[in-house]
C-alpha cells in the first residue's frame, strides 16, 4: 500500500516543515512531495493562491500511482510519527476524511463570515478574497434543491482514497475554485455530496489533536 503526502509552497508563501519520519503499519510505504516554484514555476496569469489549488485538487494526477493521498496546506505539517497510521485508520473504508470546521457549521455561515470580514476590511480575509465570488458560488450551490446545507469542513489537511468518486469530487472542487476564486471550504460539502462520497468527519479539534500541527502562520 502506497501513501503520498502532498504539499505546495508557491511564491515562498509559507515557511514549511517536512513531516517527521513515520512509524508505518507493515506493508505501507509513504512518500512526501512538496511543489515549489522550482518544479511548478509560476504560470503567467495565475496568482500563487490559485495555482496552489491545482496540486490540491489534482495531486493524484500530478503525482500518480498511489493508493492514498494526504494533503497538507503549506502552513501545517505532521510532527508525530504515528500521523499517517492515524489518518489511514480514520479513513477506514471511506473515500475521504476531513476535520470538521472548528467554528462554523455550514456553507451559509462560511459565506456570511467572508462577507462580513470583507465589509469590515479585516486584513486576513481581504488579502485573500477581496472581490471573490463567494455569494455567487453559494447561489449556484443552493439551486440544487436536494442539497442539505448542514456541514462545513476544514480543508487544511485531508486524506483520500485514489478512486473515481474522490477524483470526480476533486475535479468539481477545482471548477468551483477557478470559477469563483474564493474560500475553497464553501464548495467542499457540496462537491462531496454531489458524487455520493463516503466521508469520515474527524471530530478531533483541528490543531489540538496532535495529528496536524501549525508550523507557519501568515496574517
């Protein structure tokens, strides 16, 4: 069984740390790959933030032939040797596993949060999502009357099985990222539901579980 841990640091946005050596179950191997400007140089016309989402949603295609993928945003790392083992155990027979969002509960709350902070000129949100089409994205999603808006995940770190359901959901996630260019968490519950994925919600507190550690924090 082959596991890939994937990360990207484009434009030297973060000061990342490699995951520590993992204590793996028998028969499991792990490879870590981080995209940088050296092997994924800036694409003319794309901001680093949008380009970064290409490996986030298509890592399975860019770094192929693994059974499972663990994605880590550039600001986090795995600082315990049992992290990969834990993620695999949590995933079980599901297609993907995500931490629950630490403060908000659905995509309407997330959209309202972005809108409020933009109106207030809060630096963290403004620098990232000014003029992003978060309201238009929510409107498109809510046109699907069968979708129930009752979940919100943190997209900071997640694991997925390399199967067609997960790949299809990730493709649709990229559509939303490139079409609306706003916080990627808004579309996530919808794309997972749309393709009928079996999703494990990790109820551990995002940064207090020990299985994900913040190593670079930009305002």
